[in-house]
C-alpha cells in the first residue's frame, strides 16, 4: 500500500463524527445536523477528489434539517437548492414507490403474471416469461440481466430462472413499468407524476428527458474536464438520449429537497396502508455475498437481524427499526439515499463527478455526516477494490 493510500484510509477512519439522531434503534443520536466543522471537512474531501457538484441533505423526524451544496451546477453557476442531479439507479426507488402506490389503490397486483399485459418480444419464445410478476421485478428476482446490452448480441434473455435468486436488473424495472402502463392504459411517466411526484410536491423531479428545462441540471464532466449536456454520455458510451424518452431504472433528475420529500413520504408510508408497508419492509431476496453490511468484517456496527432486497429498496431489519436505502452509480454520478422508518431520519448524498473520483469521496462524506451509516463499509470496500 502506498503512503498516500495509507493516509487516505487513516483519514476515512479518523473523520469527525456527526450522527443523524435516532436512527437504527437509537444508535445515532446527538449533534447538530451539519456543523461548520463538518461542512468544512466535507468541502475538503470534495475538493481533494475534484468533485464537480454535490448536494447533501439530512432528515430528522421527517424534516430536512440540514443541507449542504458544493461546486458548480454548470460552469460559472454555483450549486444550490435549485440544482437538479442525475441520480442514476436511485430512479428505481421512485418507480418502485409508484408501483406500490398503485398496488395500494387496488389498480395493480404484485403477484399477478405480467405476461397478459406486457411481454418483451425478445423473450416471448422463452416460456419463463409467463412466470414474471411485479414482485419479482421490484425485489430483483426476475432472472433478467441488469441491461440487455451486456449480453451477446444485445438481446434480452434470462440469466437465471425467475423467482429463484437475486439478479439486480434495470431491465426488470423497465419491464414492470411497461406492464403498469399497458394494464392501466397510461404512459408510465404520467403514472409516476400523478401517483408519486405530484402528491409529494416533487415539482423538480422527472424521469423524462426534457431539453426545454435543463438550466438547473448539474452538468457532467469527464476526467479531462470536458462538459456534457444532461442525458448525454461520453462518446463511446452511447451519445445523448432523445427528447421525450423515459427510463424507469436510470437517469432521473431531482433536487435534494425533492428527494427529501420522497424519503419523508416513504418513511411515513403516505401512499398506502399497513399491509403494503409491511410487505415493502420485509426482506424478500437474499443478496448473498452482495449484502450491504458484512457483519463479521464490521463488528463495531450493529448487525441487522435480516438484510437483503425488499420491494424496490435494500432492507436492513434491526428488529426495532427498518432502514430502507438505495444507491446509484454511472459514469459521472454517484448517489446514496436511506431512511430509518421509525425514527424518520435519513440522508441524501448526490455527487456529480467522474465515477472514480466520486467513489473516493463518498466514504469520506459518509464518515463525516453519519459514521455509523450501515452503507459506509460497502463504499469503503468498493473504493479499496478500485485501487
């Protein structure tokens, strides 16, 4: 290990502590939301790793009690509460919540086959398509790959039998979105807006590419500093998405304040009753060696009684508290969101930067804001593996 890497790991371990009040059975308590010392430490970490833009929000008792912004929204424009971030796979949480709200309204059923309303043409000849249900899509057990373009020929195919094992799948989330749209006869973005975004007051959040409203979206930059327009990737990764296209698993844009509204609604289960809430909070898919918290390797942290994937979220069940969370990563963004349902406390971290830089910065940010964050060891591990 080099001296610089050893010094960085010491920095991660020795970072100042600030807790989120009341999370995970009372382990996190005390301290103001974001002291000047913590803000300065966060900025030092973000500067050291050349993060382009960052937004952080701390929730306590369901309220957004602390916000911090860093860097530029676009060249010459400082980031702030108005800044909209591409949050990559955190998009899946809004898709999942929309489906759950529609289930709560009796308009969808988690356990009905999706085939009568939607079958992807590329798997229509595989009889296993008839087994797919919305539940499998939300708990990532469809047996579909993350994305079809990772498979030979770029064609969708099963990589496992449905309902048998954990297979994280953006394709599965797209699938359930198309099923919902077909069954209810409405474009999925309209269902998202009417069912989730509008009721929660998330006016600055969208899953649709809208180039008429880009002024507040954080601009991505590659490692060389080149600036990219929203919904565009480096040239060898696919160019720009077309106007009006939508995605249920990636590329949502949102603000820290909007997502804080979402977390509050999630923790309070405002969109459905106790039965759907209990189902959502239950571990349904064992993630095996991909579990969020390796308890044996991190004895200083309280180990959940159960952990795995629920309905659209990582679930850490501590017996007296349920923590729901999700991450997002792409070539120029890294995001982490989580909330403790009973305590109504949570954290939102959005980083806009080349992924390698963001991955280096994320553990430092988490260790300064919530040092007992159950997701922190996972980011430390991912960062160490990237070196």
